[in-house]
C-alpha cells in the first residue's frame, strides 16, 4: 500500500485517541534532513498525514550502548554525530522537548532488562534528520531508547514487544536505520548492487509473509546478508518496529529506493 493511501485506510482520524502506527524509516544520508529531495518530501507528507502523537520514541541506529538506556531529560540536545558535511548541516538544531514522563513509563514497561535513565545523550541524526521534515516546529516531545549492542537480534525483537502499550497512550514509535547499509561498498554512480536489491527484496517478502523469524535470523541468507549487513547497527531498528505488528495490522511501504549502490531506503508503516 502506498503512502498516499495511508490516511484513507486510517480513516482520516488525525488524533492520538486510537492506537498509534509504528514506523521504520530508512534515514540514509544526514543531508536528507535539509535537502528538498524525495525523502525529505515524503517525511514532510508523513508528518501531515499521521495522527498527531503525544510523544515520539525513536530507536536509532546511532545510539549503541552496553545495557539499555532511555533519554530522560527535559531538553535533549541536538547531536551532530557525523563528519565531512557542510556547515549548514552542523548548524541545524532540533529543539524538541524531551519526555521524562514517558521515559519513566518505558522503564516500567520493560521487564526483560533494567532500563536506565540517561541525561547526557540527546537526539542523534537518526532521529532529528527524519523529524525535522516531519515536524519542523519541534513541538512534540521526543525521547530515544538505546540499542544494547552486546545482545543478539532475537533479544531486541522480544524487548521491543514490551513497548506495545505505548502506542495506546499516543506514542509514535520509530525505528530509524537502513535495511541494507554497507558504507564500505558505496558506489557513487548510484547503481544498486545485485546483492543490495536481492537482500532488500527478500526482507520485503519476509515482511509481507509475516515471517519475522527469518528477518531476525537474516544471516541465514548467506553471502548477500554479509554484504548487506556487515554490521547490524542499522538493521536492528527494523526489528524494534516489526515486533510491534499486531495480528490484524498490515504494512505499507514508502521510499522504496536504493542509494549509492549499497543503501536501501525502504521504509514502512505498520
């Protein structure tokens, strides 16, 4: 289902009174935050079409920790966690308030591990580069939960399920990463590698078939998985999103594109 038909299916109800949808966003190049390209435009449209959240929880590929943490400050800082980009990008601030209240709620919900409050991190570009086009006024409270990088994919999928009730309380949950993310194989000509297309397509087929176990155990796809996911930091946020899919819920896609040969920008709404 295309993005443009999402609000038709949702019934046009632009409030957080019913269960919020879940997003996985392929965020790609940080410049997407400020360049008026197709990704920027689709995120902007998304912000207009979705029900307005009471808060946003983002699980970003760019906050990897030992243990699980949740940002709990009143005013999270904007983190410019990249190099080699124009000064214009480093000048961007996303001054959204935090949500200490929902951070505490998240800590209470998760039984799988002890979630600790964080007062230092803020909003990294996996979060603000997407939210800047979606909600440019930065008026919705935003908090992040870290990825315990010492744990296997199955662990993250099971942990994510414990976040489900946040959706009923008006929280928009976003996993931000990329299904295919191999910066070491970037091809500036832009043509996608065969393995980029094949891996992305297989994951889509698994999503369509609700075969989450095959997505969790992606390494069984062999060589194409090794190339598409040389490290799984950008892949794990997908599991946080898919874990929240209920039996009666469908998935629709947007930004079904490839960038620089070795990035998939495929994004989805549950």
